[in-house]
C-alpha cells in the first residue's frame, strides 16, 4: 500500500498545482473580464468538455483493461488507441464546425460561435490527452506526468495574462490555449515508454473489441458530463450569460480536494483492473475501503470549513461583485460528501458498462426535470440544488451495483462510522471559530489566519483517533517534513 500512497502523493501534488493555478487565476478573470466575457469563456469550456467526453470515447478507461491483460501486446494496444483517437479528433473538429453557430444562437450569445470555431484545434488536441495519461500512469510514469501537467498549466497562465493584459482579447486567449494543448499532448506522448510508443500498427479486431466495450461507456460518459453541465447549459438558455457567470463563479473546486480525489481514482483504477482479472474480490474490497477512508480523512475537514464560511470566502476571493455566488459555492461543495470514491471502476472492469448507461440516463432525465422547475423558481440556486440531488442518487445507485458485483455490503466498502466521526470532530473544532467570527463580525482575515490551525488540529485529532490507515499516513510522513513533526 505504501507504493500506491507515494503515487497518490506525487500525482496529488502535480494535479494540486494545476488546480491551484486555475483556482488562483479565477479572481483575476472575474475582475478583468465583464460578466458577458467571463460567461462566454465558461460556455466555451462547457461545450469543449462535453465534446471531449464523447470523442475520447472512454478509451482512457478501456486502456487500463487491455493493458492489464497479458494476452495483448502493449505496443499494439497503444498504437491502436492512438490511431483511433486521431480519427476521433478529426471527427470532433467537424462536429464543432457544424454546431458552433446553432450553439451560439441557443445560448443567445453572438460571440460564442466565433470563440468555439477558434477553439476547434484545442478540442482536437484534448481528445488523446486522457488516453496518454492513463497509459503513462499504468506504466508508473507518475512523476513525469505530473511535471508535464504542471509545466503546461503554467504556460496556460502566461498565455492568459498575455492575451488579456496585452491584447485584451478572449479570442487570442483561445488561440493560445490551443497551442498549449498541442504542447501538452506532444510532451505526454514523448514520455510513453519506447517499448510501447508506436503508431505504426492498427489491430482492427482489437479496435472493434475496444469499441464494443467502450460504446455503452461513451453514451453514459456523455450523459454523466451532461449531469455536471446541464445546469449551466439550462441556466444559460433559461436565464442569461450574466446569470451563468454568477453560477460558474460559485461552482468551483478547491485545489487540494479535487487533486486528491482525482489522484486516488487514477492510481486505484489500474490496481482494481489487475485484481479483478485475478478474481481477487476481497482484496479489491480492502483496497477500495482504504482509498475511500483516506480520501474522507483529508476531504471532510475542508468541506466543513468551506460550507461554514462560504460567503466571506467567496466575497474575499471573487469580490463583492460575485456575492450572489456564495450560496452556489456552499451547495456545490456538498458534492464533496460523495466525491470520495470512483464509483465506476468495478463496474467498468467487470464489463457491466451498460448498467452505467441505464443509470446515468435515468439520472439525466431527473436532472433536467429538476433543473427546469428549480431554475424557474429559485434561479441559479436551483441549478446547484438539482446537481447535488442527482449526484447523491447516482452515487447510491452505482455503489449498490458495485457491492452486488463484489458480493459485499455497503458497510464493508464504506466505513460510515469513520465518516460520522470525522464530520463530528471537524464540526466541534470549527464551532468556536465560527461563533467568534460571526458574533463579533470580524474581518475575513480572522478566518484565513485560523484555517491552518483548524486543519492541523482536525487532521491530528482524526489521526490520533485512528480515522486513517496509520501505515499509509506514516509512509506519506516519511516524505513530508511537516507531517513528521506530528508523528514523531
């Protein structure tokens, strides 16, 4: 488990830097751009993300399955994946070319069509990137992958500053982002092991098998992305670009949390694939339980802090201009209650992808209905409330299916006692800070100064009460001097 812990740590650091960079640039964007400009920027990202989800064809997840099977040559698998992604990239460009104008009209945003057309090359480069990352993680190229992600995200920030400060143009920003995506794709490809790195072969039989396995995932993957973005799309269509800007500003992820969750999921997926191939169900249950418990340990204290102090944090971070985004931020962060697990890994590796499609389809219909009514009556808050509601239902349905596949109960996979204790201990620790802040109406700097003391105390107390696998914690502590201070 220590080896996986180090992988998670390294990838968390790399992803954390990336998300931190994006997190830190958001205040700059909302202050430098108008509501319409910032809303248009967000709408472009929604469209690109949805199309990337379709045309990547979930080959990034399929890659783990076929690379883990000894009967398939890794070079043959990689080459087939790359050639398939090239075709998908070309198709994505064609689709975006056709849809750009209708999307702009639908969102009642005349600038959107032009920005989407400028971003066509960015979309094409983004298709192979998730596949390359999956292959690199499978081959233990975690440090190199994290380094490239950090470097290219720094380039994105430089591009953003130049485009806005020098050229004062969102259009030029989209051109720069396309160039950075190309650089990222080339760098990731260059570090694929030479024994695997080849695009000279195309195994049509293997490709057909991959497509057959991936097809239900593609449809369900699009539906899942729609679950995340349908609220933003419906707010853009039913309300305005201005209202969407307020929603997007509040619907943000905090760097450390998003990085840790994503890193644990990426590292655990290949291990799950290997264990499932050996029919080692009990080992998978133990692995999943530890992964969930580890994520809960780190995430929940931060969740409590963000919900309690959502308004002062948002107004400090984004200015009073986006004060209306604070409640969206608080509601949106409740998603972290369930974002402690990869709910699809077992279902995917067991080749039950059709279940994900059926579940996601039902959830999407429910989400559209909830959004339609809630957005009409309570505006952007309704979009956030709908998102949280369907996310919890979806997590429950997928977990139930996972337990069925592994022949286990919920309590064997998820330590509910630990979850309750972590939430309770965090709430008790934060209570006096909240009382003092709100009673005396103090400056937001009081919260900021108290935050490290709160987190240190929460993490140490939960470690002392054995809320985390201490072997895992100690293995991480050997790498981090500030952790060693508390475990000597």
